[in-house]
C-alpha cells in the first residue's frame, strides 16, 4: 500500500479516536451524571456535536494535506513507489551483492598481485611489460563490470534517461571500426576480419538520437562478438529498414550461444545468475543492457545464434533524420599525429595527486604549461592572478570549494575562459544538468589519453 493511502487511513482512525477521547473527557469532567454511552452517541448538544465534527474534519484535512505533499515530493524527486521497490530489491538482494563481490575480486586479485610482483628489482623488462598489460586489462574489465552494474541499477530504478542530440552515424561507425580494429590486434586476433557496411553513403548523414547509448549498444555487441570469435570475421553496420526505422546489426562467425540460454538472457539479466553459471556473465550483461537501451531509444533488439556457427544481433532505431551542413570540426576519435601547445597554459584543478600526475603525463608531449590547483579556492585565485590561463580542467568534488562554485566565480570575471569538467557523475541524471551549465564540456572519469587530447584540441 502506498504511504499516502496509509496516512489517510491513519487520519480516519485518529479522527475516531479523537471522538472517543473527547467523550471520555466530557464524561469525567463535565457530565458526570450522564452515562458514557449517552455522552458518546445519544445525548449530544449541538455545540458538542459541532466541536467533535470540526475536530474530526481538521484531522482528516491534515491527513489529506500531508498525503498530497508527499505525493508532490515523490513526483518532484522522480522517485515512484515502483522505483523505491526496485531500489529496495537491488540493495537487499544478497545473491546480487555476493556475486558482485566475487566478480570484482577476480580482476582486483590480478591488479594487486601483479603490482606486488612489479616491486621485484630483478624483474626483466619483458616481465614488467607483461605484468603491466595484465594490470591494465584487469582494470578495464573491472571498470566495465562497475559500469554495467551501474547501468543495470539505473535501468531497474528508472534513473537512466535519453538525451537526444545530432549524431553523425557514419562517422560514429568509422570511429568504432577504428577502435575495434585496434582491440583485435591487442587481443592477438588480427587475423579476424572486421567488416563495416553502411546503408546510407552520405558521410554527414545525421540522426537525432542518443549518441552515447547508440555507441554503447554497438560496443557491447562487438565486445561479445570478439570474445566469442576466434576465427572468421565480424560484420557490423546498418541499413534503412523503412521510412520509420534504421536497422543496425552485428554478426559473427564465432562459437555462438545455445538458443535456450540466449532466450534466458534476453528475458532478464538476473535469471542468468544461477549456480551453474559464472556470476555476472559479462556476455549476458552486455546483451541485456543493450536490449534495455534499444528499448529506451524506441526500437527493438532481436537475436539469432547457433552453436559453433555464430550469432546475429539486430536492433532498430527510429529514423529521425536531421539536415546538417558540413562542419570543419574535429572528427570523433580521430587520432592527430601531434598536439603542440607550447604557447598555451592550462590549469588543472584536482585534489588527488595521482590523478593530477596522470593528466600531467598525458599532456607532457604537448609542451603546454601546466598549473595545479588542489581545490576550488586555489583555482579561483590562480585564474584571478594569471590572465594568461587558456583553459581550465576542473574536478568537481574538491575540499574547501567544489568545482561548481569555483567555475561560477571564475566565469564572473572571465566568461570567455573555457572550463572543462572532469567528473564521475553522469549528466543523464537531471539533478546535475543545471549544475553543469557553466562548463563548455564535461569528461567522465576515467579519462583516456586520446579523449583528453581530442577534447582539449577543440579549445586550444
């Protein structure tokens, strides 16, 4: 039962209790010669009746008021009863938490173990390189796991939102093709062919959709295809299905999945977690998250798979085409041979020293002059004292003054100064959208080196 309904019932009960208490007081103090039954129901004066009915009405009205206020509060915060129940199930599901802890321990064990081995001064360069690769891959795996669990939680609780913007589809797919060509080489699978086919040849073909979610769906399905394929080829792309939808696909010649298992995965991710399967099967998580994301975009995901023959995943996206003009901007994910900003100055506002050192090392080859602020207050002071600062890379959660307030103060005196937020928050969460209005752009942690350089190149 909803809390609003419970409050109304309590108000009704309390109003009856009020009537009884008032009758008892009248019997004990004012009308001792009358019986309790007479005072309670029969021998009531008009004044007494009005008083009691007014009191009961006041209690009921107060209950209605509290109930309506709660209803407004729930709508304001976007938390429905269903969302709260979903949150409760997620947070109190012991199997979910146990499986999550087991799965995190696996890559964490590799990270800690190989980091410990790297302390050996007699270690050869080949061993060091091998250990570092293991640490890097385990870190990426753990990051993907955390992101997947975060997405599942947001989907379950209704906190994942669609942010539509202009998406240049062919350029996005070219970027993904380049990215996964590199991944195949890294995994020692460069003999596997990666084929991209586009249904509309205009390189500036633009769709109004949520680009991040479209990319995440394709990346998830391609990750699965690579993990299940040891020979043959992987093909992905799209075609125009009809006047209303584009149809994207990813197909491979890998080991495939049993249809019973595939149907179980497509049904619901938690049904995949049982005693006979690895907890949090990443293949299953990617498929189910992709299905939910496709649904949010207004399409449908279907799958066919045969053991030892391969799999084909197909999904539709509404064809909301946008007419655009050619822009001379930096292509997404395009690698530039060299970034040189020796005449430029960047302020990095970051309270965690290891994060600052990482950003500094990424930018070392650009020859840019770097300033470091350890909190928002220092960032404001440096920008006031140094008008030569060309760009600020602003962390959000910092001591003394956070990134929001620091950016607001900096923009008061230097509104033209580009400030890029670096944050672990997702701007899909409506609570944060207003806070980020002062930033030119935001980057979600962890920040990859090529993404950082491409982003900064737009403003320097």
